[in-house]
C-alpha cells in the first residue's frame, strides 16, 4: 500500500508594515505649523531690520555658532550617522549629535530619520514624502511639486511609520529620551542665544536681538537650506553618477548645506560618509567626520571607494 503525501502548507509571507504610522492630531499639526511659520516670518522681518538697527557683531557671531552646531547636528548626526550608518559613534558623541540635530528644530531624531529613510526607499516615486515629481511635468505641476518638496509636505498630517523605517532607533534608550525632548530642545535653541546675547552685552536689548537673529532667523535660514536639498537638488544641477532618481549636485548650496547639496553623489552611494567625492567639492560634514575618526570617537567610517565611484560614473560626465 502506497502512502500518500499530504501537500505542504506554505507559511504566509509577512506583509511589510504600513508607510504611515499615525496621523498627527490637530494640536500637533498647529504646533508644527508654528515651528515652520514663526521663524519664517522672523526671516521676512529680518530684511527691514537689517538696514539700520538691531544687528551687531554679537548677533552675527552667535548666529554663526548656532548655525554651525545645529546644521552639523542634522548633516553629520541625523543624516549620515543615524539615517545611513555612514560611521559608528561612541555613545557620548551619538547623544551629542542627536541633541545638536534637535536644536535645528527640524523634527525629533526618530521622526526625521524615518522620513528620510522612506525618502530613499521611494525616491521620486509614489511613497516619497517630499519628491517634487509627484504631480507631473507641466509648468503648474512643477510649481506645485517644488512647493510640496520644499515645505508643503510638512503641513500634512500623516506621520511616517517609525516601526517600519527606524526600528533600530526605537530600541535605543538614549535616543528615545532625546526624541521626547524635542520640544524643550526647540525652546532652548531659541532662548539660549538670547540668554548669551544678554550676558555678553549686559543688556536686555542685546538679549532680544540675539534671540531674534541667532534664534529665530538662524532657524528659518537653516530650514530653507535643508528644504532646498529636498526641492532644488531634485530638480536642477549636475548628475555625474547613475542613480534611480533625479537627485542632482547643486554647487551654490555646498557650503551652507555643509556638503549635503552634492545630492546626486549621495543618492548614488547613500551610505558614504563623504558626499563631495569629486575634485573641488567641499564637504564640511565629511571633514568633521574625519576629525571624529582621528580622535577615535567615530569608527567604521564608510569612505567612498574609488572602484564603486568609477562603476557609478556616467560615461559622458565631464
């Protein structure tokens, strides 16, 4: 008698977790809008204030210092370390980078990383939270896409699912603490320049102008530099390397963005610690990572490999 084998049952494949984790409540949405619009209005008000009064060397110096710390917190910390794992950081440096990134007032570390990993997973396709190419290529669609990529997407209530895109950060106790401190860090990044300005000038007015210039205006300016990488650097610029999207290198933003505007190079090699990989491409963020490596604070740095760059190079690129 021949035994009959019963067919094996295939285990169902696990379905990917949804892109969206939750929707912001109305109060959260209003707070986000305030964090975006108040510094922007301060930037607009800065134009007439610049001519004649309300700005001194103390304000300029504090604004430059806070810009440097907060922007590098985003580019080296939020972006290259936490999002892409371009290097491993000792625990004190890891926490310091998360705090410095929070002082840019661009979102908490876990939410920022989740958004950016989602951006790379669906770059310039449906699912990308801030592609300028989601609405078509007509003049009206391009204008709508630019607004959406630059800042319009921030007004939407859908929140990227961190359990899908940043599960490693959710298991880090220190980062969860820093993530929850985003509101206090935002208050501190506005108030601290005012306190320092008041102490340096020993006047209330010195504190007010420092809070305005080195707090609000500096935040707004940094916001627009970062958002320009999402918008401008996916629309115009050079593309010397092959990538599956429209990311481009835009040299005028290289210094202000700390090297982030070498965006085509980055999308061609996302985990690379240096984005400015060609001759003459200044990358301040990569230089800071190099310094961290020399001090032993950063290890396993993923510097670009010449053979990988050569394989990605567009043959006709000059």
